[in-house]
């Protein structure tokens, strides 16, 4: 019997820039996009190095998910490379990010974008890009995060502490269409929680999430949100992880999520039909240890794609 | 809506040494005291650096506990600075520690001392200080620890392996009034366990603690102890943590507590009316990684204060 | 009361090479053997340094297991030192390993070998050694591992990715007599899983293992396997650990086992009468942090010996 | 005899923000200014954390320079705190920096500013600020650096690769008035060197610098430059250090300066009458090891102040 | 003026495996070859990871050597990829290495091979390959090393401690044609030194090398050796570096070479007409810190190519 | 030819505690003594772990010094183990240290003690021990150190900042008989320098030491001191190293000595007939990186023994 061991780096396709016009976009299921921007972070961060760190870590993974007996190798996934960033003009960076999403959603709307940030400020730009293309759709957000990310934009502009507020204040998203899971500890001001209550934002703390069961809770949330909106944007802030599982985030905290809990939550999110985009943000590979947070991010992306494949009713023929 | 984000370092008050006589002690609920002593450790330890490490980490925390929807900012907490230590005379260090506790309990007995060690030898001095002031009270001990700390004093004097035995042999505490939670693995000699049995000391291993449920167990223990004694002294040896959660202890071990379990246990302890003092010991910031154990210690202190605030029937008016 | 604190390094006996003929082997219950070979690893590995790293870590442990109230000090355990390895001829290394096992099982079959690897290639040699001596016995394997270790030998010879396949293809072990627990994530090719199915190999993923309960599952597996075979060989690949608990493995992964789960599983394995040998492989102390994986390996060995002692109906008289 | 050991943190004064109008600026000899900006770096950098890192490291130093038998304690040095930065608008940051320098040079021109960056982009702003105030003066630059910092501004704006070109293209500085020492290896494109030649910029490679002697060379350069210009601005890019001496820079390189060579060069620079300002840039404390680069930066600042004091003809009376 | 900044990774060509027959080998000046073998190391080593580590570090370097004002961009250098290694048969690995050298020297003898090891055992194979092709030539060796590498082959086969002895015993090289520079300290047995004396091997200790001047000494040695032999093979064992400059070697030592000394020595070696091949061995990127030893190795390779270019009388036309 | 490679750990003898009376002390040339005390350090230090760290590092060294072509294997050196320390009574520790030296010098005065500290406080005890035995001799001190170690004993007792003052104030040593080499930077208060001047203590800064030549300077100092005193005690504080060469000291500093300079100085010290004892202090192996400071300490001890052997007119017969 032949043993074939395709690795993720061999499976994900890259585009030949000389032949972009010959690409048949219609057969892609998901498109990976790097957004190497972390100048917009409040704390010093090298999250800009994350897209390349994730790509380098692909080689550690096969395409086969043993937990769910699913092989990703016949899912067509393309790596589009990175959105071009400017060194000293963050506004230009943000504009480029939004336009990249517009371009993806316009030309090939069946492809699910999987975005490797970058800091959390990019989520506002990506969702705005989606909304520009699908202006008649109601978009909701599923957020795994230690923070609300509801800080005031008037203080320091569209930083990584503001994306959800940015989307709410600009009318792109309603507070009631945001579900935040994983909040915990002393890492959000009370005033932010009061603002969240005021706008009707939904949240479940890490403690409740764990108590009620990861699988049960995530599916309830996805169902509830699916009934409200047309499209769900899934944003995964890696700082949701406990610092023992995710040392590679700019300000890692104790009391957070474990990686097995994260993979469970992300897998079920991938299975949900209304989830049309995903991003992974705030991973600083310079702070990582033994690439463990990086590997956890890649595993999350692959768990999401496992769910996506099952949702698309694929059958593997061996 | 105004977003205010008070940080723990902005909230905890420090005393102006020039105006100590004008301080109105009556309005303080808790007093933080540093005890930078680790010369009394059996193994080499930089736990003496811990008080300053904790202070430096305060800035990472807001005053708002999202898990229990409680804001600490109207709890009045003062940092009294450090007890003066001697470099080459440990007896003098120990005397100063005892006297510091006597002074606190005498002048302002309503204030709950929260002591940042230092190694575990200081607990014997602090409890002796309490007993000197409240000589008619029966004092019990709740201990989260990987070890019994029941070693013989005749071998090497009052080291960090001896505090509980010190208190028992000096008649300050009865064996039956000590409850040790978190013991596990191969880190205590059988002879110590036999001594513990002999004096009627109570203990629950980490394995049982987890099996029976953290919340349930800690509350049963607190209730049982509350019925026996007038005052409970709570001592948290950070080495109770599993080495993946608490790398910053002189001899970290596998098989210990997780930080979410610790926060749960400490929060409920803070709520218990009879708990009148807390210490956090045996954290060596030089061994820490990314300040994770340090942050876990600060979080524990804040979880305790959350319980304390709820016990005091505070109401936050926004 | 006298406090005695025997440490593991004081308890485990070493042989005086000048007096080997005077050794009374009949009183030994277990024999520790080092196999410092990692040249046969696919990835670069310093697992060859593991036997000495484990020995150096013995001093951190007492002989008393508090979780199960069992003192190992009257179990007779001998450290036989290391099997001699060749620097540039792996075949010689493998032959020496097999012969060491033959020698142990021939001369003193009542002694349980506990082997400190080295990489996983050694397991094939050790089991072949056992089978040479006990040729009429049916041997089964209990494997805690992130991988199947079923790779093709024709590609690169008997590497650390091949031991189980090696044993199956050479007819030493039947596929149905192998039980693999702890597989998870994207770390095995689908083709390996199909081969496993083809040969009837049994496996339970980490996710199922945890869901069904560690204690329940391991005991069911041990019972099932005990009914099939005469002898169970227990192989513990340290890469079964989650990377936050076991950083010291050549390619640590997220989503794996926690150390408290591991100790539980290993303890019950030690109690099972048919388990006659154990190995611990693929621990690279150069990659470890604060000796945490090393300590976890020693703790696993001691947990196994705790089970072994209880199985042998020892009584400690104090 | 009384032993007094004043530390640098006790000696450097800080301003009480409530009493700024009562400050007598006339008695200050030097003013320290933090510029926590590193968003303008080409590579990810946490140089923004440097000002605070340097301040925290002051406590490791006494005020007494044993090499030159000089006590700094009667030099009056004030720490002005940090220039306020914006998180998402680098233009605002740069404007604030320039204005801070204008303010210092206008109100108290006798004070020598010592600026703790931040990345190298700030140097252009600081020199422009100086030139705004002293518009009739010819300003020259002494630069210790591994790079020319002559990159094109049109590509990515005023990044940390551009300050010298920025100053030349804006007419603030002439090429012939720039002296770069410490260039080495393969870290500058040939096109940059050709541009340097074109504008008449002066440079001495690290290899020549060492061959000709540090003390001799630096004094020749200072003399030559002093004859050309009215004012010398001294910019120290910490990446001039060899990576074994300065691990804490965003892209440290082999083949650079040793710290004893650096201290020698900086001390003589401090003694030169025409040197009116100094900055220390591109130190990323997150990349540092054991605070060694941080300590080297503080030592450099103190070596400069030693020279400054000797230049001012101070006499210490004991 | 246009600023172009070609990086080393953009300059070094890679072969398209589909078009190897169309490659015009005649225009290449140097060919880079990876040999990812470290199983033959006495100590555990991940030197097998070195070729890829060096390739990843190319991006940190421009093609322009500022110290010698030389641009490498019109030198034609090709990366041939890695020699295929076997996991469990070191003999096969060694045979492949020898054959790779034979193939290079046979087909395109004008190309200078620059080999990225691997451990030092590969040098014996590479020199044997050269001698096979150029059997009438007398080959000499210039070795920068902390060790003689004269260990007995009969003990453990052709390990990394044996290459020079291997070449001498097999008659490929005469003892008098070997020049070892950089030996120091207590890292060679006296018996090895006596063997070296016996066979007339030449050596200069690090202490003498430094005392007499790096540039002077290396040129004397090269001249002396050039007069004896037809071809010089240059082998650079990275363990020649002091441990503060080269932490990334399996057993780094104090008292060794500094990187500026190394670059000087290597540059002059590159200029010597008789030097026809170079290897860089015993760099373990897993032990490295901040890629500093890796960068030093790349810098050495580029310094060698700088000398090579000057030897070939290139003229850069700008 | 036979290749024998004796390692330092195989060469240094250890005493069998059961046969101490049968030991023939007369044939020993040097005796190694561990003093695991660092509780008396001002800063937190694990220098207590140093003796064992040095012993573990012996295996990295052969007995042959290539720089001076000297084999130590026929020098008789014995490791006496560690002086017993008390955990909570530093006075007892100090008394034991003094008595150990008295015992060595009384029973076998021809043996040169080489002491592995511990912190610098032990030097005062060791010299006092020597003086007790040789009360008629005038003892001088050669000190390699970044600090004077002249702090006031009345503040904190006999800490590691006080040994030289301790010896001077107690009349054991005269100020003029102390020679301190290696002082540099801002690491001593001016008041200490004034005290040193007052008592006539001799010192040469690192900058002068290097300028005048290590070999020349050390030999001048040794000659000068030899003319004054009967016996020279040599104390090596490892903090004399630059932080890039010696990261493993409690407060490492930039601007210090390089390891090749240190080995040169120590070797010549070993050759000086009047030098009768040596200690190595203030090395904290927990702060070390890759054992580099530890290896440097072992190399220093071996360099000293090389000088000692040459002084004793040994001849190696091969």
C-alpha cells in the first residue's frame, strides 16, 4: 500500500503572477490573504510578521484531520499573497485592505476569504469591504477575543482596540449582531462593558463558555446569529488563548482559552453555512515560543477549513 | 459615552511618607505589603524580587472583573511598601515581618492585609504577628500548595519548608485548623504525610480537588473551617500551579493547578467573611516567562479582592 | 518524629560494574535502561541526551506518591546504565538494543524493563528482543502517541516513524493487538489511517479519550487487550503531550494531552498485570523549558511504578 | 568615612507637572527626552518601549565614572518625559517631535537635549526642530551607524531608513557635513554608497575605524567637522553594535562595534564643544537579552554626559 | 538617482529542475550546495537544519560589500539545492556527498563549490570527491577550527571528529599540506596534538593568530600552502568562533575567534587563486540566538565570494 | 598510535568519605572546594548553584592546554566537595567556610586551595582562615573585579559587597597589599574610590589594563605585590567579564573584560610562586546562557592550574 503524506504547504496553491488572467477562480473554495500590518497596534507588536510565520509553519501539518476523519486535499485553496502596506501612512494601509476585500468579494464571491493578520484594526476594514460589495446583506460578527475591542476612535484613530466600535459607529454592523466569546478577567474597563450593554452587544465570558460546554455554546450562538443575519464574519483574536497556550500575542493573559477548546469552537464555526469569511489576528511571532502559538493559528485555520469542507458536502474518493 | 479605563496601578494608593500622620486609615479596606525576603529558601530563589514585579504588572489590569461583573475601583486599597530586610541576618528579617503585621493589626484591624512575599517562611511570622494582636482568637489556615511545608525546624531553622510546622510547634495553630489543597505527585516525603496525619491536619489532593469540583470543594472547606475558628489566614504558595501555568516558581512541578482553577478558588476565599489576611509566596520573577506567573499572581490578588468587595456589600453607582 | 525524605536518586540502585556477578537479580522488581539513540529520527533530535536528563531530574522527586498514598522505596529498582551506541552505524545501535532486551528477559524475566529512549525506532528493537525470548507469547502494544508510527520502512529504513509498522510487517505483532491513544489533529497522513484500518489497528483520538474519561477509557482498553494477548508492551511517546505541557519534543503540537491526564493513564497501565515493559521516547531535553517535559517523563515513570507496586501487592510497614 | 552611593535614577531630576512655571531652567545642563515612536520602522520594532526601558535601567548605575574619575552628580540633568505620540497617524507623531525640539531650543538654548528614541526617523524631525530655532547656524551630523540611512523618501515616506536623506533633500544639512562611522559588511546597497559619494557625505568603515584607533579617529572627525559647522548633532544608532554586544536591535548584525569602543567614541564626542544634542535610537528592548543593550545605551548616555561635564570645566569638591 | 537594493536571496540563482539540460553551466562562478547531514556527529546536533537556515538568512544581506567596496551582483552564483540524505544509513549519505562533488567537478570544473554543511564528517567526503576527479593534483587544506578533527576512525567510524585523519589515512592528503588555524584552550587531547606533530600537520593557535595579526598570518599561510599544492580546499568549522560570537554550534567554547577576525581571514582566503572549494560546517541553528551565528556564516560565505570576485578581476560598471 | 582523551572530570580525584584516613595528602598539588553560599548577596543570586554547575561542565574539557602545550593530567588535584551551609543562619555558614580553610592550610599546607563560590562574601572568610594558620605571614590580594567590594559592614553585615573592607578593617590585610584590576564604568560610587585612595589600595581600570597590555600589566602587578607580601590570595569575581562574555553573573555590565584577556591574566597569576590560593565567585548559573560563563570559569581554573604546573617544574613524559 502506498503511503502518501501531502503537507499543507504542498496543497495550498499559489498564483503565478504572470498568469493571473488564466486563473480559473471558479474552482476555488477558499482564498488565503496576508495582511502584514501592526503599526496600528496600541502596544508594540510584530503581528506584521505573522502571515509569513504561518506560511512557514504549514509544512508541519498534513492535510488530513484525524479528529473528524476529513482530508482537505480536494478542497481548492489559494494563497493570494499579502496586501501591500505603506510604512508611514496607516490610512493607505487600511484603504488597501478594504479594497483587497472588495476585489475578492466582487470577482469571485463564492470563495471564502481566510485572512492572516496583522492586528485587529484590519477587521473593521475587511468587514467594510464585504459590506461595500454586499450592501443589501445584514452582516453579523462572531468574535473570539479576550477584549471587547470597543475603544473610542476619537482618541487614537482606528487602532487594534477599536474595530467593533468602528463597525458599529459607521453603521456597518448592529450591536445585537455581534457575539463575543472568551472575555475574561480584568482586561476590559467597566465602561466598555457598559457601552456593550448599551448597544445590545452579546457576550459570553470564558468561564460561562467552559461551564456550558464549548460545543453546545458555539452551536447555540451560531444558530441564534444565523437567524438574524445573512452573513457571518468570523474574527479570531489569538489573545483569546490563555498565556500558557498562546505566549505569542502582544499582551497575553492568564485565565483564557485552551487550544483544544479553540479548535472545537473553530471547527463548528467552519461548518456553519452563513460564515463567509474568517480572520486570525494579533499573533506576534517574535513573542512566540517554539512556534506554538503559530502552530495553533495554523491548526485553527485548518479546523475552520475542515468545517467548511463538511459544509460543502464533499466526498473523498480514495 | 465616555470610556474610562482605570488601571490597577492608578487605583491602588500609595502613602506619602511625609504625611503618614494625616492618613485616615479608617477608610481602607485592604493594605498591600511587600516582603522581599527569599534568603530563607532551601533552593536558590529570587522571590525577593516578587513584590516589585507584581507592582510593575499592575498596569496590565483594569479594575473591572468581567467574570463577576464587579468593579474594584471604589474599594480602598493602599500599598504600604516593603518591610525592611537585612542582608545577612535572617532573624532580623523575620522579626521585622512579624512586627509589621502586629503594627497593621493593632492600629487598623479592619484592614485586610494582602502580603506579597518572599518565600513561604514569612507566613509563620505573619500569622504569629496576627496572633500576638488577637491573642484570644482561634486562627485557622487555608493553604493552596504543592507541599505540606511541615519540615523540621531543627535542621535548618525557619526555612520556607517549615512555616506550618513552625506555627503548630509554637502552639499558634492547631493541626486540625489547617486545610491544605493542591498537594500532588511525588513532592512530599511519606514521613511528612504521616506527621500531617498525626497532628490531624486536613488535606485534599489536587486530583480530588479537581474531581469534586473546584467551586464545591473550596466552599465546603471554607464553611468547615469557618465553623471551627474565628479567623482564617489564607496562604497561596504559587508553586501549587502546574509548571505549564506557573514557570516562575523555584521548583515548578507537573500535575498542578491551572490558573482558571486558581482564580475560582481564590475568588470564593475572598468572599468568605472569616478570611482576614492573604499572602502570595514563592514566586521567582527571574524564572518567569513573559511575566505569566507574575500576571497570574496579580490576577489572584484581584480575584481575592473581588470576593472581598462582594463580602463587604458594596454597590457600584455608575 | 523523624522526618526522612528519600529522593528518587537515592532510592534507585546502580550496579557496581566490578561486582556484577555478585548481584542478586532475583530481588529486583524493575530495571531501568537508557538507550541514547536519536540518529534514527526523521527530524533533528537530541533525544539521545534524554536518559541522562531523566537521571539528573530524579533528585526533584521523593519516592512517595501522595495521590495514591504509595511509597516506592521498598520496590527494588536498578538502573542498568545505557546500551552502547555507535556514532555512524545505526544498524549496530539497533542490534545492541535488541540484544540488551534479550539479555534482560533471559536472565531475569521477573524484572520489568523501563526503557528511557532515545527516539521511537528503539521500540521495534525492544519488542523484537522480548519476542525472541518469549517466542510462544502473543505480545500486544499500548501506545500513547500523537502519531501512528506506521510509515514505510522501504523509504528511509527503521526510522522513528516506523516502529509499529516494523513490528507488524515482521510478524512480531498483529495490527489488532495495537491500541493507540492520543492521536489528534493534522499530524498523520490519511494514507496512514487507511493502512491502520486495513490491518485492524485500534485507535482512540485524544478528543474521544478526553470526552469518555481518561480513567474509564484506559481501563477498558487494558482489559480488552489483556483478553487478547499474553504480554502488553507499553510505549509512551512524549509527543502525545500538548506543546504547552511538553515543549521538549522534536515537533511538539497543539491539541494534545495534559500532564495530569497522562499521569492518570500511566498509573492505571502500571496496575495492569499483563504489562511487562515500558518505554518513554522522543523527549529532546535541548528543546525543553525549565526541565518541565523531563520532569513529566520522570513523573510518568514513577506513576507507572506506583501502579506496578500496587499490582505486586506490596505493603509498606512504617 | 561615610559611603554614599547615589544612583542615576536618584540623581536625574523629574519635573513636577504642577510646578512647571516655577522651574528654573537656567541651571540645567542637559535635558532627557523620550520619543516612544517605532511605527515608522521598516522592520517590526518595539523601539517605542526603549525610553521606559532606559529609565528602568538607571538604577544599575552610580553617578561616578571610574574610567575618567568624574562624578556626574553635580551636573544638573532633567528628564522631561515623553513626547506624546499618536497611534495611527505618524505625521502627527513627527510633528510633535519637531515641536518638542523647537520648544526646548527656544526656551532654554543652553540645555543639551539627550533624546531616547524611538527609531531613526525621529532624527530628521529633531534636527529640523533645531534648525528652525537656530536658522542661521550650519548644523553638522556625527552618526554612529551600521547603515547610511539614505533611503528614498518617495517609496515609503519618512521611515527609519531615511533620516539623513530627508535632512539633505530638505536642505537642512549638507552631505559634506555628515560623518558616518561604523558602516560595515553587506548591510547597505551599493546604490546608497554611490548616492553618499555623490553628495559628498563622509564615512569611515568599522574596519578602518578600528584599524586607525577609536580615540584617534573620533577626535580627528570631530575636529574636522567642528571647523566646518556651528553645531554638531550626534546621533547614535544602536545597531552600530556587533550582534554579540547589542542583541537588542531590530536587525542586529555581525562585524560591528564593541561596547568598549562605543563608550570611548561617545565620551570624546561629549567633550567636543560644538556637540549640542544627542540621540540614541533603534534599541528594541523586547529583543534584548538580560538588558545588556539597554545597559549599553545608558552607559553611552552617561559617557556622553561625562564628556559634557569635562567640557563645562566642572570641579567636584568633596 | 535610483536606489536599487538587491538582496542576496534575489541574486543567487536557483535551478529549475525541469530545465536542467538547458542550463549554461559555463557562466557560473560559484555553486552553493546544501548537505543536511548531522547524524554523524558525536554530540547531538541539528546542523542538518543549517542549509535551510542559511538560505532563510540571505534576505538580511545586500550584495554589496562596503568594507571592500565590491558588489557581488555580477558574480554568477547558483544554489544547487541539497544532497539527498538517508535517515538510517549514514554510509549512503556519505556516498551521495562524495558523488555530488564528483559530479560538480567533472561537469563544470570552473565553478567553485561552496558547501553548507552539515557536520564536519562531510569534508572528508567532499575532498575525496575532488581528488577522484583531479587525481593528479596535490590538494591541501586550510582549516579554521577549534579542534584538530584527527580522531581515530576505528572507534566510531567517520564521525565529525575524524575528517582530517580520514583524509590522511586514506592517502588523499598529506599531513604537511594541512594548515589548522584557531585551535585554543582545553578542547583537544594531548595525544591528538602528538599525532598532528607526527604527521607534520601545521597549526597556529588562536592566541598566536591574534598576536601576529589576522591579515598577516592568513596571507603567510596561504602563500606557504600555495607553494606546496595545486589546489586548496578551505574548510570553516563554525566552532572556531568564541561562544559569545557563535552560540549556535553544538559545543561552543570560550576563548575563540571574533566574527570580525573571521571575516578578515575568510576574505583573504577567497582572494587566493588556489582555493577551489569552501565548506561551512557544524552550525546548529537550533542552538543559535537571534540567528547571530547563522548571519555570521552567511557573512563568511559572502566575504569569501568577495575575495573570489576580486581574484577573478571583475569590474563593476555602474 | 593510541589516542587517549582524558577529560577533566576523569582526572580530578574525589575522596571516598569512608577512607579519608588512608588518603595520602602529601601528593596533592591543588584541592578544589565548593562553597555554595549566596544568601549573603545584596542582589538575588543563585551563585550557590555554581560549584555543581562547574563540576558538571568539567566533562567539556580535556586536561591538555594547547595554548601553552601543557598537560595537567599528572598534576594531582582533588575535589574536597562542598563546605556545609546553613539555610537560615549566615553566620554559621561563614564560620564553616573559615574553618574549612583553616583545616586545609593546617593539615596539608603545600596544597593550593581553589575555591568555587558562592558570592564574594566568602573571600573574607577564606583569607581570615589562611591568616589564622599563617599568622606571621603578610598576605596580599590580587583581585579581578568590576567593583571595589569596599562597602560598609555596619549597614548590612558581611555581604558580597564588603569582603575587602572586611579584611582591611579587621587588620588582616593592608590597603596597599590589595591590587584590583578590571574596574570600569559607573559601577562604583565615588565615595568607595575615595576610601580606596585613603587606605592606599592599588587599582588599574579595565581601560588602562587593556591599553597597557594584559600580559605586561598582570606580570608587573604580580612582581610588585610579590615584593611586598609573603603570600598572594587571588580572587576572581566573574562579574569582571563584559556582559557579552559573562551573562551568568547577578548584575553583568557592559565594558568589561573579554574571556581571552581573562585566561591570559589568570594563567600568569598561576605561574607566580607567591600565589597560594584562588577563588572564583559571583557566578549565577541560572542566569547563564548555554553554560558559557560556567565554561569560562572552568577554563579560568584550568588556566590557573596550567600556570601552577609550570611553576612547579613538572615534566610530562610521554
